C-alpha cells in the first residue's frame, strides 16, 4: 500500500506527513497534493508554511497536462521536493525546473530517506 512508505518517513525521520491537505499557494488559491510533508506541523486548516514535499499519485482519470500544471505550481511555490507516482505504470518520477524525470527511487537526501516501488508495494 502506498501509505506504508510514507508512514515510515514520518516515524523514522520525524517529518509530518499529510494526505490531501490543502496548501495555500496565494491568498485566494490553494492546491491539494495527494501527500505532503513538513519539517514541523503546519498551523491552520490551509497552511501557508513551507512545504518540504508534495506528492501526486496518478489515477486512471487524471489528465497528464493537468498533473504537469499542478507539479509546476508546486515548483513555483518553492516546494523543493516534488514527486509523481504512477501506480498503474509502476513508475516513479521527480519533478524540477527541467520537467518530469523517471527515477528508480524517490529520495530526500537531507533526511537520508529513499523510497522505491518495492517500498510502496508496487514492484
């Protein structure tokens, strides 16, 4: 199950991981990543504090162009780590200013944390 790997992120690295938490991108606009992680617990129902990680998990009805738009919004907002997981295709991606990159593992180097398809029970 996808959440197992992220639960270990919380337990072993003491990060605060949330599912479908709204993130205030601007005063009048927010986004809802499938998963997000923070170094300290965010305050309020729709936090505007620094988000360490945003994760989008593909579903069959997602439009790829819409997913890319969301990932780019996270980047512009200053989220350092942006991941995309496609469970159906069994693929992991990292997103940055150069776009979407397929990877074998997702990682947070500062936290010495890696996540693979096996960890997510997708291998």
